[in-house]
C-alpha cells in the first residue's frame, strides 16, 4: 500500500516542479511571450462578423495570461507590452496598405479615402478612463492603441483596402 502512495506523491512533485520552474538567485523569471501569443491568436481570427470581438478577446487574454505567468504581480508590465505590440502591429498593417496612412482613421485622409468608423468609436477620452492598478498615462496609451488597432484590423480585412477585390 505504501508503494502506490509514494508513486503518486513522486508524480505530483514532478508535475509541480515542471509547472513552477526554479530560477537561480538573481535570475529573471521567464517572461510571457506577448508578441508571440498575439501574433498567433490574431492569426486565427477569421474574416467574420465577430472578428472585432475575437480580436479584442486575444488582446484581453494576453494581458491576463502575461500577468498570471508573473504570479499576478506584473499588470503594468503586461498592459505596456500589449500596447507596444498593438502599436507595432498597427504600423505593420499601415505599411501593407500602399498609399494609406493613419490619417485614414480620423477622416483627414485624401479626398475619397477618409474612412471614419463610428461603429468602433472615436479615440478614447483619456480624462474619463482610469484604473486603480495602473498609471493613467498607460491606461490611455493602451486604450488609444487598442482603438486604432481595431480600426486598422477592419481596414485590413476590407477587400477594397487590400486590393483583393474580385474583378
């Protein structure tokens, strides 16, 4: 009877050891791959009616998972990492749309190319956004980056904007 109990205890210890990697003194804990997660997750979002909510879920999940991977002690770092990825991916999307700039998003683009998207809302009003766990500048940066990125994702999916319209 003692043998099976010892085997179970040993198996549990091995499983716990694998899920909580030890780090040497002074060594940084493993960092969650925010960019990798967001690239993979958003890559699986199909061009469907619920694409925007699906994109939004990818972003909110990455912040949660990043923070959990750092034992719920790194929300500011995780929000900052997500905002940085959103800004970089937004720039990537703009670079893939020849002749288009971010001015397309705010209605100030060249005649005939302005595409304001009221369904996604205007840029967030940073005076009305707050989170007790984050600096207001970071909350505003994240909100603005997410708003702009979602608009760019809609443009990216648009057949007219990507030049993939069938003739």
